């Protein structure tokens, strides 16, 4: 079915009207030759467009916008290099199941396949990293394609969709009929879990003595945080999260045992290893969580709740699979479950929490990076925290106290350096009411530091706190622990004065070199109402602990005490 109104418009204007129908309010993009017709029509549109300084930043900003708001983010580029510059951002969104729609210009249809100027087969290139993509051959198909793209991106397991638009298609006039609904043969995501499987799961939970809930990013994607907490409190089971699941349950909730895995809490790893039942919700048992698969949770049965059936039993054998949306399945499960026999188990887990707390070596005159995260947490408890990738990412996961969902945004699956700053920009555009802080390393920040121009021009007051240790820190840590301190090409100290860099773009630049200077700098940055960079000079050889070496079981842990 289509709406009753009909407009005669060109393809570019039809696209804009379709975006408006989908409730889009903001685009992140960069114009170029093959997308000019779209930008020409955008000139008269009420849609907000944020002009980034690199297309990769447009994709990351759309991603950050989507994660912070729960809506679908949109990015735009021209053909060829413009489109290929989106690829890393699209892959990041794909790996972390983030709904974005990427719009790319393309050479006219008559030139496709002729190696024309700025031509690239972007649908072929992005096929492995999108849920679906389209090359628009008929301008009359634009409304249907846009409707389908937003439906696919935001339903089932979310993810990116790309629409490639030849320049001539954008110029041809069409009769605009916008579909009211989508019917896609072969794409019918399952939301309601099978009742018999849910009852089986409830019985399994009732018989368990050492259950643990293992929550992933799917809990946040389905807005199931409240249900997760109610479920955990009902059955009295500890909750551990993946990196992507952080903020799905408050950090200070008594049943929360922190993140598990390679840099997870020692007690979370011990708990899952000694559990007799794992209730996985919206998680995928990736290698950073399981460690050595043969040794992972050897005595546990597994209930796996996931909207994507392809994830069930992909890495770990599942005994009770439940395909469905995390929110709906948890709601149903709560009706059937009761408190299990876990009192002794909870007591043991709490003993581990006391015995193996997260800690770090304190120095009177040197700023420890973990201390910086603690200070940010105290000053900005309700902030949205975005990270780049590296040691600082893990410290942000370990030492910030999160209280609400969609407040920790990070590149978990792809591990994309340069993600944080543009994603923070997108998050702030989507949630202007929230303080948004990008926690960065001196290596990662330089990947997309040009976006300082974007936040200044558009008055987007994002705060970036750079933990400057003079190294590519995570690689250096591996070189220290496993390669005899052979620091091969990881030393970058002194390469940039980040205060002057910020000031050169018109942003506020601050620096902290002593522990006593950290909190005042953070407070000034947050209260300034301006785009701000806070450079914090931290201990250069601080490491992330606990740590599970690659290939080891997740209870074979290197901790701080072994490397003082």
C-alpha cells in the first residue's frame, strides 16, 4: 500500500522526502560530484546536515547517534573514494549490530562498469559488511528502497544498509508514492520466543545452584535493561556483561559482577567458569569472552536467547536455544521463573568480589590512567561515555560507574581506532541534553582529530579526555608482556601538543600533569559549554589488568600483583 498523496519530484528530492517520512532529523555527510543533486535539494530542506571533515567520521557519527538515541543513523558520501571512506565505519556498525543507513552517490548508470572517474563498486565492496545494500537502477524505486532500508536496518538484529544512487537517477522526475508498510519475502525476524522453550528454560533455572546471566549488546539494542534487572532479581543470579553489554545493568547493582573476558573482572571470569548454568542474553560468545573454547565453563549448561538464530551454537554448544527479541523473551521468562537455589553461590561470588577487586598502583606524583577514569565518573556520573580503542577503552569499561543504558559507546567487534571522537559527536547531536565525553588515547585521537573543525563549526560541545602515555599503549603492553619489551614502532611521545591542536581549531585546550590537576580540568571542560580537549599526561607504562593471554582459559589470569 502507498499513501494517497502524489508528488512530482526528481529522485534527489524524493529521497529527502522519504528520509523525512522515516523521521530522520540529522544527516552526517560530505558532498562530492556524484551526490551533488542530492545536496542541491538538501539546500532547501529542514533536515540538519553536519558537514564532517572525512567520510569515515560521517559513518562513525551516524553510529554514535544511533547507539545514543536508539534511532537509525544516516550518513552520506559521494562515489568512489568518498564511498570507500565509509567502509570502516560501516564495518564497525555491522560488527556491533548498529542500525545505520549509508547513502552514496554513484556515476551515471551508462558509465557503471567502465572504470569512470571516481567509480567504485561500493555495493560489491560492502556486501560482507551490510545487512543489505541496493544499487538504484530505477528512480521510481527510491521510495520502496528507502522504506525497506530503514526497516531492515532497525529490525531483527540491527545493522547497516547501504543505498547507492547513480547521479542520473537523482535527476530524473518521478511520481512519489511512499509505502505505508514493508513486506519482504524471506525476511521475517522472530520476536516472540517459543513458549515451550521458555518453559524448559524456567525449569532449568529452577534446578540450578550456580546460575549466571551473561548479557551482551543485544540487551541494549532491544531496550531490555529493565527486564534484565527484574529477571536477575527474580531468580537471584549474578550478572556479567560483555564489553557491548556494559550499562545494561547499573555498575553498582549488588548482582552485577562486571565485565568478563580477556580484560574482565577476575571474579566475573571465575564465576562463569564455575557456574552450572549460563543464561546468555543478546551475546555471541566471541573469542575475547570465552578464551580457550575447550576450557570455557566446562560444567555449565547453556540457555541462549538471541534474535539472530545464526549466533546460537555458533561458538559454544547451546542446550536450550530461544530465538527471539531479548525484551520480549525476558518478559515471558519472568512469568515462569522463580528464585533458584543460589544463596550459597551468591555468597561465594561476593567473596570473590571482595578478594579480587579491580585495583591499580597508585603514585603520588604521577597520574595513573585509572585514576582519571574514576575522576570522570565522580564528576560526570550521568554522562554518555564514548571511547576510542586501546588501553583507555578497557579502563573506561572497568572504572567508570554506569547507571543507565546507552551511556557506554565503543567499538567492540571491529576495534576501530578513531571511532570515539566522531561517534561522540554523533551522540551529542542525538542527545544534546547529555554530557558526552570521549575517552581517548594519544594514538587513537589522531585518527580523526580533524573533526575538531566539525564540532567547532557546529557548536557541538563534546569533551575529549586524552590519556597521553606517549605510546600505542595496548600494542606496547603486549610487546612488554610477550615480546621481551621490544617496543617496535609503538613510541609516539611528543608528536603532538594536543592543547595547541585544539586551540588551532578554535576549541578549548586544557592539560593536566599532576593528580591534583585532573579533577579541576575535567570540571572546567564540562562546564565550559565548548568543544574541549583535555590532555592528561599519564604513567607511560601502565598496563590493563586483569589480563587473559591469547589462547588461555579465561581463569588463567595475569594480574597486577604478578607484575609490580
